[in-house]
């Protein structure tokens, strides 16, 4: 067994890129084409600039996050994309990718053009689609290394791992190197306004009743703005302090909330029952909190990393930052990552199954000691036995959807 390789296995963060839903073409008709749309076909008398496209996008109404349908003409969509806003560059790419016109190769090439513009800004939905284009050879020559790179940057683990089976170890290593070297390009000076949609989502949980909460550092590290979806609606939050080494972030929101107690993780035993409430894959599964239950599978992480528990609870992108609670409802960890299946495959020749990790609560308590005003307000751990339904309810009351802009 290649022990050195195993110790160097990469963890995949469980955050979710939150792009708009696929645009749906409605009743194409209209007038003149522009240089930003393809030639609709020689001899064709039908142009498509006034065709309409309906895009489902998360927006804020009356302080609540909802999914609204926005209908634009193609001219309007092109104008929005040309402002340099990554979301609208991506949506224009989606329009071309799913449209059927006389020259399919030309429209796919146009889709790649706009996906690339958004992907180079670090917009994860566009990175995922650009990976798909390279993997399938749609609009660009097929290139598994480039496909893996963009899937990896997009945190599109399932697609990346399926592709890795077709690649050599050398190709995977090259793609991972390209991922590490990637630096998002800056927006133009007139693109400074925030996109109206979040680019990343994760989970957080309150630890004090006056609005201090915890999530993962990797969820909020690139945030220009953070908002929380709570039972009271959508509210703003700010990052107070981070511990990048242990993937922890302390945030603050205004209001009164139901916090969770934190217990030292040294009391945790192998096989102990654990659960987490989170907000995985909100684009498909919706905004309602989801429960995942499992056991402590190991008292250490990949390569025997002492900072982590290995857990068997089934987790998905969007669970990052959620509280891992024990049978009494105490926080004993923070859901953080899963084993990189493609690296495990390359190192051992086998795909891992449901290997997930949580940062131990003892590291969280150590982090909070550096913020005495917060540590002094923490609830005492629960020592009495509780019904599992009550544990779930308290975890649900403390959990929030974290939206990063």
C-alpha cells in the first residue's frame, strides 16, 4: 500500500455553488442578430434577438429568499452579460448551450465563450458547465485535463470523479496542479455591484443567543457579503474572526436566536451516534433544512489527522459548516469535508464510500477562547439524556442557510 500517497489524500469541501437554474427558451421570434449571438443559419429569415428566455433565480422579497422567474429578451440578456457580471455571462452561456439552431457547433462555441468569461471570475456554476464542455467535446476539443480542472474548481465532485476513472494518474496530477494555480480574474471597474444571486451556499449554527454563529472558513473566505436564511427571514451577517488552519469562521448577525451548547470532543467514543442539520443542494432540494444521521467512524481524519472525526452520516455539497451533534444535542464537531474520491482511486485503486469528516469541537473551543466576549456566553453542555426528536429540533432551531455573495 502506498502509505505516503494515502496520507496526502485531498479533502473535498462540502460547499455548494449556487447558480441560477437552467434558462428555458420560450417562443423564439424577432429581428436582427448581433456579434454576441451566432449566425442563426444562412438564408434564414428568422432572427432570435427578441426571443424570450425565462431564468429561475434566487432573489429577496420582503426579507425572504425566494426563487423568482425573470423573463428577458435575448437582447436584454446579452446586454446584462456584457456588463461583466458573471451570473449573466453564465446565463447567456446556458441559453446557447441548450438552444437548437442551424449551426449547432457555432452555438456551442458561443456557450463556451460565455461560460469561460464567468468561470474565469471564479463563478462555480459556469466552471461546472465549462468542465462538461471539455469532458464531452461540446464547443471545444475534448480535453479531460481541462475538464477535471474546471470540475475541481466548481466542487463538482461526482462529475470529476466519474471523469477521473478515464484518466491516467499523470493527467489527474496535471489537472490538480492547474486547479491550484488558478486565480480568478478581477471584474472590470463597472462590475463592482454584487450579483443579485449568491455564488456559494453552506450551513451555519448559532452558539450564542445574541447572534454569534459558526461556519467553515472555506464557505465564507471569498465573501463580499454574507446573508443568512433564518426562521425569521433573510438577514445580513458579518465575518468576525477566522481560523483558516482549522477551517473555522465566527460570524455575527443581529437578533435573538436559539444557540447550541458545545462539548469537548475528547469525550466522544468510536461508534457514537451523531447527526447534523444542513442545507444541501438548495437548487434541487429546496431551502428546507435536511437531517443526516450516522456514527463516529473514526476518531481521526485522513492520514490520522487528529483535528477531524470521520463520520458515516451521508453529506452533500451545502452541508459545510453544519453542527455535528451527539445524542444529547451538544456540538462535538463542524461538518467540513469528504474524501476526494478521484485521489483515493489514484492512490489505492478503489473508490471510497461515504467517507466524510468534521472538525472536532475541541478545536472550535480553542478558537473561541481568542474571543472572550463570545466564549463567556456559551451554553453549558447538556448532561441529561434526551429524546432524539428533541435533539433534532434544537439543532434545527440553531441551523441557518449561509449565502455568500
